[in-house]
C-alpha cells in the first residue's frame, strides 16, 4: 500500500485505537519503517512496557501546560491524563495479550475496575465520580517519539505528527485550541510552561538581504499550482475581511482589499508603493478600481511572474510595475505605502530600518497601512513553524510595531484587530486544503500534507484562542490634516 492510498489517521473514529478485534504483532516486532505508510498501518505495539517514571513524566507534560482535558495514549495503549486517577488502560485484550500487565503496574482505580469486571477504557466515572471525556487524544506510536516530544515539545510535536509517529484521535483544531488556552492560563498565573530541555537550542534564520531571499523562496516559491488549490480566485494570502460572516472567501478577500484602499483614502492619479505584493491582487485592484499608479516590490520570483502575467492580461502593466527587489532598496516618492503580511518576515531587529524606508519614500502628505499577524506578548515563533513553514519569521507585539512609526515621527491614526477574521479565513483555507489533500499528496508526498494540515489547523486554533492577533495600523505624516472625521466611510 502506498502513502497515497492511506486514510488519514485522525479520521478514524474515536476509540478505534487498540480495538479488541485488531490482531496485534508480538512484542518482538522490529520491522523497519521504510515509509510513512508503514507508520500508519502498524498498530500500537508494546515494545517495552511503560515504566512508572514514563507515566509520571507523561502526566507532568500535561500538567505543565495547565492540565487540559486531553489524554496521551502511549505506545502500549495506556491512556494518561493529567490527573493520575483519570489515567486509564486500554484493557480490551485478554491476559494472554502482549498488552496485559500485572495488577501492581496499574493505577489503583484501573486495577479496581478490572477486579470488578468493569474494564471499559471509556468509563464515564471513576469511583462514582463523573469524568469528562477528553477533547482529543494524542497517540504516541513508539517510545522514542514520546521521549523526543518530552525533551523538545515545541519542535518535536510537529515533526512527529508530520511523520505519522504521533497521531491525533479527535479534532485537530479543537485539540490545539484547548492546549493554547490552557497554556495561556499557565502563563497568566505566573508559572513557567514546559519548553523541554532542548527548546532553547533552536535559532531563527537571519533576515539579511540574502537570508530574506532564501526564507521567502522556502515558503512562497513552492508553486502557484499548490496555492491555487486552496486560496481564493485572486490568490490573496492574508486574512480576509468578513463584513458579513456568511460571505464566501472570494467575497471576503475582495472586501478586505477594498477595505484597505478606503483606509488609505486613495484618489485617482496618486502613486502607491507596495512592499510584499504577493500574487498581485491588491496592486491590480488599486490601479483598476481607484485609478492609482503602483510600484510593487517582492523577492518571490514565482509570485512576480504570476503577477506580471496578470497585469499584462488585464492591460494594467502600464500602471502597475512589479519589481523584484528587497524592500530596503525602495526608491522614489509616493503618496501612500501599503504592506500586507510582510512585516512578519522582516524581524524585530529590522523594524527601525523598515520605518526609515517608509520615511524616505513617503511625500509630505504621505500615509500608509501595515497589516501584520502579531501577538500580545513578545516571544519567538514556534521552532517547528520557523523550520518547516516560515524561516526567519517573527510576529510582533503592538508595542514592537511602533518601532516602525515612532523614530521617523509618524502619527498612528487607526489600529484595528481583525483576529477572528483571520481565524475564519484559515477555516476556509483548511477546508479547501483538505478537499484537495490527495492532489497535494500527488504533487509532493503524505508528509507534506500533514505538515501543512498542522500549520493551517494550528494557526486557526491560535487565532481563535487569542494567541495570535491581526493588526491593521494606519499611519501618516504628523502634519496631515486631510483625514476623515469619522470611520463612517470605511464601511462602504
């Protein structure tokens, strides 16, 4: 069976793991894992019993992130909850099974149920007290994966999930949102969360001019055909604006582009510089609908080729110029500056430099808008996201973003947080991605599918839980008085 023929493990019904009818291999099973298919098709095995220390460490791992209603299923089928009395054992096998254990090895409550004949791993109560069902179960398929995640959870969770050595029995978004909320509560309490012994060894990629080009190439030059499978028709790869929650993704992305233009008060004949133009949707809309001339800077060659073809096909290539160059090399004077989803790739140490570029290129009546994913408290990007998805990425706090505006003396005119709009955007993206998962696997492989599933689901969960924000900041020269008196005109 090839990886392409496999069903995704998280689509199995809850409780399917460790079924009594499943034929389990002996403890001596040591078949080599030649592909991710082998991982999915091999059942949980008891290659070494779970020690008391490992049970304790599993509980501590959950307790360190706030004891969320999540259970860990270990490689021998045993379930661990943050509360030892809720930890249960999948006792669907007889005593002759490789998974059978001595009574003395079981938690007291499980041993008591076994003696009384109640061996269900999904019992609704323990010693008469109701036990809420877990939101989901995290399944470790082998001991080595458990120890890797224990030592470096922020990186190894993603690695293990991508490779199929760690699975999720339940809804992936719900699991991650629950963990994010629980972990945030731990931080608010003043406790220090668990980052593992190796968590501090990861270093982010540099955003020097050459480093930035490599980082952008890693993510955005994967291929237009891939992104076309799950983005909207205009290929907008940033949070949409759902003026009405029932809007389609296509309508919401167009609404976002118009919303940005209204916030900039664009007028026919003006000039605009765009930093990080993506596949060209905003630049083309500004020229087409608002009568402005645009210079759009980008260092993704594939995106630029796509945008230039669109501009020529629409007859807008005389009013929109797509330039392959780093933002630090922007030259000329413009009436407005716009940047959507670019600041995340700049890095906090370069924010003042970004501000100097804005100062250099905006005229006396200049104004601008920057949209960026952000966070409430300064922290590095997840090392797994930084390695596998966004090398060199950093998500600023609102205070850190002011390093762009304060040194040049810009006035901040408007700040809006569109967090829930991005969460909804990501749900649309993930739904479309899942519908095209087999085609994505054919383009790349099953591991790639799981990497991007985890990235999209994790991002959706992070926005929903409030771990991530989406800031739109409008700024202008301090003496600019030709600004609207109210926000009424923003809403069309």
